[in-house]
C-alpha cells in the first residue's frame, strides 16, 4: 500500500478529501491527516510518505513552502496540490518543484479516481527497473496531460473571471476582450484548469456558496443571488449535484458538525 499524508488548515476539507478518494481500491492508505503544516512537515521527515496531499494557502507554511522544504531534505514523495484558488503563480511554482498534480476544489469523485489511478501507475513504475519503466510509460506519453500553458492575456482573463464570477460571463466575449482566439482560449481552459469554462465558473460559484452557507446567516435565496444565480431552484440543483445535498441540508450538516 502506498502511504499518504493529507494536510489542510480547514478540518471540514480534510474530512471531504478523506471521503472523496477511494484509497483502498487503488492501493493507498492514509497514515496521517492534519490541519497543522508544521506538524505535517515533521511527519514527512519522520515517516517519509509516498504521497503528500496539501492545500496551498495555509498559515505558517504554504503548500509550496512544504514542498520546497521537503525537496531540500531529499524527500521524494509525490505532492498533490489541492486548492480552491486557480492561481497561475502557484501552479507554475508547484510544477517547477515537481508537483505530480494540481487539483481545484471542490473535488469530484471521477477526477479523484482518475488521479489515484494515474498516481498508482506512476508509483509502480518508479519501483520497476529503468528499462521496464521506460516501456511501461511509453504508451501513456501520448495521452499525458501537458503542463498548463502560461499566457499573459489568459492570466488576465482568469483573474477577471475570479473576481467577476457572479456576473453573466461568456467565453466568446471574454476571449475577444482579452485578445485571445476563442478556440485557443477553450483549449487553454482545458489544459490549465482541467475543466471547461462553464465548469470553472461553476466551481468558483460553488466554492463561494459553500463558504457563505457555512459562515453567514444569509438565506439560500440571497446566497444564490450573491454568487450569480437568479433562479434559486436552479442554484439548488447545481449545488446538490456538486455536494450531494441541498444548500439547506448542507447548512444543517455544518451546524451539527460545529455543535
């Protein structure tokens, strides 16, 4: 079994990660999970897990810091960045440090399965003789996901979407606004965010809606309107598709957990 350490400063996110991934089915076991990145670093040094799943924006140590320090100590664990922020600076830095993958919250079950399958094959190949590993990896090379294409105009477009996701946004209009070919822009979204434009906007809205339901006293209708949904019934359907429960049910579950 491949050993996994999970670190995120939000306890409910830790719980979500633990429940989203089918660890046993793909040959993984979680040896520790923590909200403290300093404790995570100590665990990495002492137990040397095969995989570290970490958030980026954490107090005291960011996920990037955690990866840098581990690499400096010769730790060869595969790092998976799981973040709610689609920030190209973080993406570039994590790729430079050899991050295995960069996933955006909220996690989806099919994406989680696909990640563990790829990760399992990768770790298995690392333990094969070099000649065998090379043959094993050759058929996969054609289908391997390319690194995100860092395009300055696209970065500006992405920043705009991150700050205006509650508005009515259309990719054709945005691609024209930021001087990017529409077809190329679609391709950039797939490669850089591993999602379509609509999925990306929905993810931003769902992240914000989840936060508001947990932290504010606004009604579900007000939350829906704030994150960009005029139709509350449609918002309910989208939220349930992403989180497996209605906004009202989610809010009640959070109140029970915090009681």
